C-alpha cells in the first residue's frame, strides 16, 4: 500500500512540475501557428489565445499590436505596443507603428516622440524618416521636415518613403509660393506612388484593412458590372423594326 501511495504522490508531483512547461509550450505553439496564418482576424485570435496562456509572451503583443493598427483599432494597438516596449524589448517597428496609431488619433507630439525613438534604434530607416518628415511638416517645423525628407531621398531605398518625402518637399515649396517646384515634386511623388492622388484622400478616413476591403469589393463588382452591361441587348429604335 505504501508503495502505491509513493507512486501516486510521485506522479502528482510530476504533473504539477511539468504543467507550467506544457502551458508555455502551448502558448508558443499558438504563436507559431499565428505566424503562419494568412487571415488577419484569425492571426489576432491566435495571438490572443497565446497571451491568455502566457501573458509574458511579449512578441505576441508586438505582432497583435501591429495587426490591430491595420484593423483600425488604434487604442488597442497602442496598448499592445506599449506592453511590448515596457517589457524592455527594443524594436524600431514597434515605435513606428505606435507612432502611426497616435497619428490616427491626432496625437502628433506623441507620434514624434516614438519616431525619434525608432530613429535612434534604426537611424537609416527610410520609412521612419519619411513619416517623421511629415509630422515635422504638420507641426510647422519646416527645416526639420526638409532635413528628414532630404535624407530619405539620399538613401534612395524605398519608393513609398521617397514618395512621402517628395510630397513633404512639395508642400513646403507650395507654402513658400514656389508653385513650379511644388508641382514638379508632386509629379515625382505621384510617379513613385500613384495612391498619393485621389485614393490617398480616403486614407485619412479609412483604416488600411477597410481600404483593402473596398479594393477587394471593387475587384469583384467591377467585372460583374462590365459583364452585365456587355450582355445587355442593344435597344432597338422604331425605325429599325
């Protein structure tokens, strides 16, 4: 009897000791599964499950925070990205996306702080510099805006960032009354990024995920409309009968 009691106690102790490791492994499995998932909302669900099992899995906060930004959930994005930063981890993308989330909530000063932090970690990141140039412009700090825009164009490594920098330069020229230079820079920016025109206007009102949904719907609806119109018989005039 004593022998069986010892075996049972040993088994229970083993279960207790291994339970945290199993829980940690389960959270890691969910995190890895989320990394492979292609559907955004499912990835968010998997990261959420992983964090419920292991709240210290800070990388899940980072990834979910970035996804929240693309879903237009800017407060949730700030919360997750802040949790990642407060853990002591350093990733310039986290500061960048938190800055973008702040901008969506009309908090340019906080956005600028994060863009500066991102720049300290990655001084030659064109995306960070181009967004900071735009924030400087919005804050009427034109010399600093021009400096960042010039650096982006010197780096010459990302078309979208270069278009953003040229757009900032064009706006500065326009404000100074240099219409020809402004027009020239706007044209260069549009050549690099055609969405700077009409579609960019909607970017201030739609989250990236909402914009992508509208684009997908347009791709589905437009062919249907064209096919329907092409299949309609031509109307007959009285003289043709």
